C-alpha cells in the first residue's frame, strides 16, 4: 500500500479557467520564458498590445475597469483578480497628467495585496524629472514628492517592486526612492543605434548633443560604436545668448541631435541652424520623450510645437511612445499629412521585452554606463 502511487485528480474535474492557467504556466515554464500578467492604464494599451504581439506566450492581459463614482473619484475594478495570486505582474503606468495620477496610484498600491509573486512597473517617462533640485528658497522639488508617493507601494512576496524608467532626466533621482522599491534606469539609445546601423548604415553619420550634460550622459555610448560626437552650448554674444558648436565638426555629415527629452524645442532648433551653418549635410533629431508644453489649451500647444518642428528643416524627427498623449497627436497629424510628415514614433516594447526576458546584454541599461 505504501508503494502505491498517489492518485491525481482528473483534470476534467478542475474549473476551466484553472485548467487554462495551469496549462499556460506549464507551457511557459517549458519554453524558458519569463511569464507576466499585464495590467495597463488605457493610455498604455499600445505598449501592452505590442508586447503581446511580440511574444503571446510570455504576456497575458488582465483587464481593469477604470470606472468613476458620480463625484469623479476613482472606482477601479480588477477583472479576474484571482490570476494575480501566482503570477509575476507587469503594470504599465502613465503619470504624465496629474488628473489620472490618483487612479493609477490606487491600482499600484492594491496589486501587491492580492498576493502577486512579483511586481514590475513600467513608468517610461518620469514626469517630474526636470524639477529634481532646489536652487533657491521657496522652490519645491516635485521629483522628490513623486518618488515618495511611488515608494509607498507595498512589498510583494518576491520582494520590492521594480520600476523601469527610460532616460530619466537626472540620474541622482534614483536615490530619492526608498528601499521599498527598486528603480531600474533603462535607455532608449540602443533603439537609435539600431536605426543608425540599419537604415543609415550607408550614410556618414555624426551624433550631436544640445548641451554638455547630454553629451556626458550618452556620448560615450555612441563613441564606442565609432560615431563622431559633437555638442553645442549657449554662449553670450553681446546682450544675447546663442547656440554654437562647442566641439566636433559636422561638415558633410548627417547629424542626429540626441537628447532625453524635448520641451518647447527652442534649443534643438537653434542647434540645427548652427549645424547647418557649419556644413552639416542633413540634420535629424532623436529624443526619448517628446514632452512639449502643457497648459489650459494643451492640445493646441502640442500642435503648434509639432508644426514648428515639422517646418524646422529636419530630415527626420524620431520620438518614442513614452508619452501617449503626444504620440497620438503626431500619429493623427501624420495620417492627415501622409508621408509628408517628418515625425516617426519608435515603440519601446522591443527594448522592454529584451530586458524583461533577460536576453543577452542588457543594452537598454548599458547606454547609461558607457
């Protein structure tokens, strides 16, 4: 009797949804993939869909009903919440607009309490990154404020939540987070490098930065790959401050102006004009975060900024899809103007997928280190 095999319950006796879950877990384990359940704010659906299309075995969606009470306050419901219990969860957030901040923080704090095995959060753009320090009394460093709010997320059974942030404006912000979470700083610069090595492989390319700070952050990454690196700086000429090429020669080259983010774009436009005067054959732009000004008529401001760049003399203007609101404006205008548009949106999903699956060399992280 002691040697008789234990009976296993017939799989037909298990609930259908549990059968599917067990089968999916077994398939993922045998394939060697890291399996994630994805929850996303509606504005981040484009990245969610791209990940699922890239690897359907690695990513499964759990839907969230982003309802509101009559008062306008959040009334959020996670469908099929039981699926979170044994799972590694990937949460896609967009905190660019303060009116949707409470909704997302509420979901963020709730997920670990439903027993997920681990929590990884994609926050591609850290929206208060440019206000990371106090230069005069009375200023408020909102980067510190948002870091504290994010750090309040509960621990998971697998440890602290990971927060993946692309091209944060100031590296020291990582130290604003408390030990309850793990900030992981990624970079979109490998996506640009892939463009240069494929689409622009036959051209004489140089990489320019609109200021010395950007060169310090990213210059070594491109220098190691053999690309000439330039940078511009603002100098005073009489009563004016003008942009000049401080280092490097753009003569006869297709120059890519590179930075982590772009607000009004005035410095980038001035840099393009100076590079052209110095003999650049063509000038393109790559920025991770196309921020652009906000205000009461934000969509109008974005449209005007977009038009300013469109007519600014650039060959191509690349941004990533880190800020969904900006990308939707660009895509709508691109559809209306057809191939006349100089803008092109680069999807972050492939770089995110590579990091999540631990494939090869962590290029998205190494761009910061070189």
